[in-house]
């Protein structure tokens, strides 16, 4: 098992580093530095407050916030008392928040003045009894650098508890005895599936799931105590949370926390605070490379940039362009999902394979099986369903025992994803089994076609679906967003694709649109494209 593991919740790693290196910066938020000692003290203060309002082990606390120190403090204060964290996307509107708060059975919500009015509209239809209101300014310097992108709202609400009053209350300034938790059984985090095919489900992750996967990331990417990790990805999301606010605390590193991406601001932060590790998306890197600022940015501190291919597939060409500016290549972060705490295959930095999603970390088992016979494990380079087994796999879906039961087969989680594993053990994710297109009896995976179409120099974004075809059963239809200033015809794209794809794969129809519909976490919503296509018939 991973040597970094200490078999305890991550908040206890923070407490340990607060004793070993009290003055070391744990979080840098636009130039406001929070030491490990200060971070641990504020975790204790909030934990004491939560206990004072009778929040106990197993109760759920909803976090409805942008990236902020308060988010991280709240997360680990809940962990310290054995409570469950329920992250809520700060882009949620009333109906989405209503669904998730009730499914979580949340007793507390921690949010900001700009989001609180959304909660107020549905408050009476929830079980939330306690509301804590933060202000981003509480952890900002007088002159934030780079410029702080959020609106500083000082609005107060009479029926809430003010964060600052809690943190400044001396009555809460005592150490909290950590809750006694069963690492493998007690749930510490509930994250929701993206809902690309139905209502989101709450995946219950244990304290061990989080500790193991955070240590796996730290080991795979060689996190060090001296590292400074830029955390720009949304930390309500499982990947942003894992890379940006869990793994750094396994190694006592520093988090450079940013609330929102702006290419120039990001470059300024990398240079000013001497960042060593970046986690970005392909579009972010492309935006930065299009800025004049990149030419005079000092990247000498950088050692690693992992990436998730949201919208645009990472290619060697993109990586080479980035390396020409920074001196380091780009590599795909991982394959994974909410149910498995993500990171179930990760790219070894010394074995980059473009198009692959990496290899499983120590303790995790991946295998490819026949879609019609899960007992039949398939040989290398053969397409089938991806199964996952290991310490990061979730306990089950909250309140959905039957769906949980159907999600496992002989100890393996049935991902519903299609992929292959090559002779070197690298996983290649090809698509969702439910979104597979059957053309003339052949299986076509949307992601495979999308990756090829994305190589067209005029294509900015693309999504494909299956449409009825009287001859083939189904054919591929592509929805394309063109790059600014580019024009193209349907015949032009089809001809280009026909020259590069098998006869059953290339699209028979192309529709140009302004934007690809996506979930709040960036996943393509192909079902909406299918629905629009059906309604147009």
C-alpha cells in the first residue's frame, strides 16, 4: 500500500503539519497567506462552533461556495467532527440546490452573500436549520494579486451566523478532539454524479476513499513539501478537490488558491508566487498561449502541469507549443468519476502517452470485460467495459440501495464506460456504453469520433450523437462550433472526416451551432442534442 498513507482523515495531516511547520504557508489566496498553524486554528474554531449547535458525527454540512479559504476550512472542520460534507455547485439555481440539499438531508449550509438569496427562495422546503455566511474579503489582502475576480458583497442577513464572528470568538479557540471514525466505513463526503443521463445521484465516499486517493495522486505526481500547487479548478468538483485541496495536505505543500480563471491573472499568479504544480484544462492552456503576457512570464519554478481534456483533446502538438513557452510538457491527469474519487488511472510523468488516460495507482485494479459477459476479461487493445476495484471506490449511492447493488459485480464497480488497456497497461477511455452508436452492426464511440474531428483546424468544439438511419440502423451526426473567424460547409467537414475515418464512423450529417451544451462541471450533454434533433424531425 502507498507509503504516504497514515490511516487517518486528511484534517489530521493538517494538524500534524501545524505542529511540525506552524509558520509554513498552507494557503495563499491572492497574496493573503494562511499558515498551517492559522489554518488548523480556524478549523478548530469552526468545528467547535458546529458542535455548539449540536452538529454531530454523520450529520451533513452543505458547502455552497466559490473556491475560497472558507471552503477549505469548512471542509476540514466538518471532517474533524466526523460530519459529512456535501459540496453544492455555486452555479446552481433554486431547483438544483433544492434537489441536492434535500437529497443530502443537510442540516447546515455555508454560503456567501451573493448566493444566499438563491437559498432563501427554497429554504422552507429544506431541513437546513443553520446558515453560516462568509465574506471573501475576510481572507484577502488590501491589494489582491492578481485582481480578485469576484464581487465583494458585504450584505448581511439577520437569520445567519457571520463567519467572522465565529472565527473571532475566543470561546471557540480550543483544540477539538478528532471524532473517532471508521476510515473504511464512515462517510465523509457525498459528491453527485453529473446527471448526464438522469437525476444526479449522491456517491458516498468514505474517509479512507479520500485519504487513499489523495495519497495516490501525491505519489504518482511526486508532490513534495516545498511544492506550490495552483488550485484554480472548482473545488466543489471531485477532481479539483482531489488535486487542489487534498493531495497538497498529504505532503504539507502550499496551495495557491484562485477563485476563477483568467488567463493573464493565472500567468501573473504562477510567476509571482513561484508555482511548481499546475492543474488545468486544455482550453485554459490554449487561452494562456494566446496572450502576449505568456512571452515574458517566468516559468522557471514549474515542474509539472497536469491537464483534463474538457472540450478540447490534449495532443502532442498542444503540449509541444506549451513546452516551448514553459519548458515543461502537458500530460493527461487521469481517468475516473465521482463514484471512484477519480484518478483511477493516472499518467506517469516519465511515460507520457497522448490519447491515453494513464495507469492505475498502487492498490487499484482496472480490467476490460465483455459487455455481455462480465466474467470474460478481454486481451490488450480490445474494446470493452471498464471495471474498477480498489480503496477509492465508493460505499454506494445515498438512499439508493438497489442502484448501488446493480453497480457492482464480484467486487468490481461497473463504470458503464468503454475503453481499452494496451500491452503497457495504459487505459484509453473511449466513451459511455449508453451513448454508443451502432452503425451497420459496428460499435462507434462518440469520444473517438470527436477526438478526430477536433483535429480539424477550423473546429473549436464538437459533439456527436447517433441518429436513425434506414440502411445502417444508426449514423453519426456531428455538432460543431467553429473557431472564431472560420467558415466551413457540411460537405467540407464530411469529406475531411471521410478521408480519415472508417466508413461506418465518419458523420453523415453536420450541424454548426454556437455552443455545445454541457453540465456545470464541463461534461458534454449529448442527450440535449439528441432531444433537439428528435424535436426538429
